[in-house]
């Protein structure tokens, strides 16, 4: 099997040029043999991502595969670092989309299932219907992009809420100090969209519909990954190492076998 993979990768290497995407982590130079192995690994990882993306019907739910790939890569990097508990839940708030769209995706990766697709608010100083400005600063009242881990629940002025830990230095690591949490809000609803042409906005929190808050919190609590995305921003993260993510996925025999069918 290894020889077959290397053979396929050699053909790919000869026939196409490799063009990296801006968000992928930079890697040290490799020997030709290592480069061939990496191409084979990347090919299988891409097939795994595509299979999961379509099986979970994320395409029909409006999430782009590129955004999903970023979020999934971060999930496996965080898992490799030993920062996750047992849940295989990945939450994506896609701020490439307008607030009037259901741009929050909660995905069970083991079941390959989209558990919930609903609205999520952004910060009041991040923009109108579509956010364009983001900040890690205290009192900015803007959203912060990047990877988060869900923390403990508590009861505050918005009722039951879920604390978040920002994992990206310079992008969202002040989340605790800024009290950036998941909470329910009455302004996250169809009525707000009808009246304002958009959702109401938070002080930077990824707020959800009040009636769904408990369901969201119960599903994503206990050290799961949330990724807040905006592709227009200059963003980089140590958790976007695609080679590491690919090696984690392909070390699972069942995934490797599925991708070789």
C-alpha cells in the first residue's frame, strides 16, 4: 500500500505545481522523498475532509469547504496537544457570512453529522449585518477571530452561559478578561432580522437565540473547539499545521482504509 501511495504521489508531484494557501502553517524544507510522502498524505487528508464535509451536508447548509478545512485542521492540532476532552464536537461561527444567515455550525465529527445550524451574533463594533472589524482588545466591543476552547458554565446577567478560552495569541487570548462567552440573547432571532435587516449585536460574544442557548451550551461544553472565522483578516495560528492534522487522521486505520477504497 505504501508503495502505491508513493507512486501516486510521484505522479502528482511531476504533473502539477503545489500552490499553498495563505492560512496554512509554514513548514521547513523537506527532502524529495519527504515531499512525496507529504503530497500523498495531503491527498488522503483532502479526501477525508471532502467526504466528511459532504456526508454532514455542510455544503447545503452554506458552509464553505475551505472554512471547514481550517476549522478541522485546528481541531486535530488542539487534540494532538492534549487540550480536548472526549467529545468530538467542532463548532464554527463563519463571519464571512451576514448575521441574517444561519452561520453557526455545530458538528459531531465522529457521527459525521451537523447537529445544529443556527444564528450567531457578532460584536456591535465589528460591523452591521456582515462583520469587517475584529479586535482582541478589552472594551473594544468587537468579535475576535480564531480558535477557542469551551470552558465552564455559570449563571450571569444573560442566564446560563459558557466561558471561552481564546487559544490564539494576539487574536483572541484576552477572551477571559473580556468576558467573551456563549450566552442566549433575545436579539438573536427572526424578529430582529425582520425589523433591522440583521441580528442584534453583542459586546463581542458569540450570542445565540435564547431558546436554543441551553441546547448549544450542553452540546459544546467540556473542552470542545470553537472556531470563529473571517477570511478577509490577516490571521495565522500555530494550530493550522495541516501536516500534523493529516498525520493524526491517517494514523487511524479505519479512516485510512476508507480513503483507499
